[in-house]
C-alpha cells in the first residue's frame, strides 16, 4: 500500500498528545513512588529507581519485539509502512535503552558498591544495544529504499532472538541481577503497595512507547515520501 502524508501527519499529532499524557503520567509515577510507596528497608531510597528501571527495560524489549514482528511482516507484504514502523520502533527502543543504562548504575552504586559490573544481564543488554545500533549503521549505508528495508528487516528479525535470551540470563548464569519479584509463578515477593506502583510504571512506559513510536513513524513516512520525490 502507498504511503499517505495525511496519515503520517495524523500519527504525529496523535503521538504528541499520547506522549504528553505519558509525561504527565510519568510525573505522577514519581510522586506515587516517592510519597505513597514505602521505602525498602535494606536498599533505602535507591530502591525507588525500581519503579523506573525495570519498566524502561520492559519498554525497550517491547519495542525490539515490535521491530522484529514488523520486519517479518515487511518481508512478507513488502509494505513500506512496516519498514517505517520497524525503524521507528528501533529508535524508540534505543531511547529506552539509554534510560536503562543510566538508571542501572545510579541504582547499582549504593546497592552493589560500584557504578558498573560486567555481569551477564548488563553485558548482554549492552550487546543488544550495539546490535541494534548496527541496524541503523546498515540503514545509513544503503541508499535504495527497497534494498535498505530488506536488509534492515533481516537484521531486525535476527536480533529478535536476543530478547528472550536477555530475559533468561538471570536463570542461565550467576548474576547479581535478582530473579523477577513480581512476574513469577508464585505470589509477588513484595507488598501490594509496591506492586501497585511497579505495575503503574509498566503502564506509563507502555503509553510512552505508543506516543513516541507514533511520532517517529509519521516522521519516517515523511522521510520516505521525500526520498521518493527526489528520486
């Protein structure tokens, strides 16, 4: 199907509204975490990052999953909109990945005693981000839009296998990262008031992903249309 500039503009407008709502919700999450959620007795205030760091990591992996799915659909349907969405989702994922690697050391310093530890999950997260950085390097090196979309889709699908492996690192290797405390077969290993704030963080970052990816998708469609006009 053809790229639609009107639909692209609509996506950008809606994305801005959703992103604004997500930012307001993020501010509310901070208030909820700092004022209405008890402080963990062993980690102290540093534990409050728990309500930002894992939700950001979840949003990063969600975005990478959507990249892989859109890439697979592109190879099947050859719809340029799917390529634009895959690129948008990857870029948003990199933003969330930056949040993850910034908040992690801030949390780790008072708890682990060091800003950075090359333990399995941290190491694999860095590898994952580097692989998707290569995704953009590939896109920038291919001028033909169809060829660029095809090669990028292959990378997006291949890198999709990294998502479940990243989750399994805490089970497969000796890791300083704890196993999941909320998403588990047994009851969550924390008070409900903490679970409430934690799940709110997931909802906020899902909304943030939706708003950002809609805006970036619209921008990507406009870029593809500009390339087509210049050809």
